[in-house]
C-alpha cells in the first residue's frame, strides 16, 4: 500500500513552562500542509527497510518508521514487510516530516492488515514515538498543548490560501532551539487570536524566532522577503528553519537559491 505523509506548519508557537521531566509545555496550532514524502508497505517473507530520496541521518535501526512498526508488532500479529520510505520533506526544518512518516506507518499498517485500531488509540501509540507524531494521525487543524500531544480540534479553514515554504538548509537542533528560550505564560485567548487572521501579522508569533533569528539572520531576512512579496502572514515553522508565507493569490516566482514548496492549503 502507498501512503503520502504530509507535513505541518505552526501558527503561533509559545513555550509556556519547563516540565519536571525536562521537556517543555507549549501552545501552538498545527496546520496540515500537503508537501509529501512517499511511503510503501508490502508484505514479504523477510523484513526489509529501504530509504531513498533525501538521506536521513543516524543509524537505520533508529529511524522512527522502524520504531513505529516495532511498536505495533509488540501488540499485534504483523507479518514481515518491505518498508520503503522516499524522503522529500526536508529534515531539521520544523515541518515534522519524520514524525509524519512514523504516524503514517502506524496508519498504513492499521489499514493494510485490518487491525481496526481506532483513532484515539492510534494517537496514543504515535505519542510514544514523538511529541508531534499524534497530530499526523489526525491531520486536521488542532490547538496543541502539553509536549504537543494534547490536541483539541480547531475549526480553522484556510482552504484556497496559497503557501510558499522556504527551507534555507540551516539545520537548527531541537536542543539548540530550546536551550535559548525562556518559558513564559501566554496571557491572550489563543483560540480567539487564531479566529481573527487580521491580527496574525502583529500578534501571532513563534517564540523560537526570538533566539534563533539572532543566530541565523538569514531566516529573518527570508521572512521579511515573504512580506515584501505580498504575504499576509509569514513565520518560522516549529523550531526552524523553514520559513513560510501565506498569500491571498499565487506568489510570484522566486529567485531563492533554496529548496521551496508552493501550493494551496
């Protein structure tokens, strides 16, 4: 079976508290974007993992896709499979591509082998793999809190909005991103803010920009360039380094010497 893992952008991202387990509580809106990897799962006599496209760092056995398969195999009678991941979504970009791949492995195994795992339970499995993995089981706009795994569906319709995502090949490690941020309480009604897109440019922020932009000034330059091109909202996604802009009409052709994605939400 073929599947096409998506990615996400963060509409607002606030670090509200450092937890006793050394993670952080956050507040954000995850919104799905159809920039896709390609995933194929087929039964075969022996297990095989194949990875093509953009090369994923680290040992193959540490890949989240393998961990997703092993997680379900502990509780369900799964056969050996050939798992082929073709990587297109850039890594270290704050787009959640790796988390999405893992979640789509869970979803595809569930469908292919008729495991009949309902969405809430599948989300629980996904949350064990990573903080934002559970979102990619749901794949619809949510307000997320906790580590990102506590989700509430949110009626935010950006259908028809044009999006341009720029990945400037700057890898921002999660440790580096969180190391410089100072948690603080968020005092505004977040849902109300999200409901009024006219406020976003001036009031909806990614808190990581405060510490990452000074280290990587090019990211801030790209954000301002998107506004110069006519974006009505632009921000960094997640802990970076992808920068996205939202447009009322198709944005002009770009001269950026970086990997880009353009499409509609």
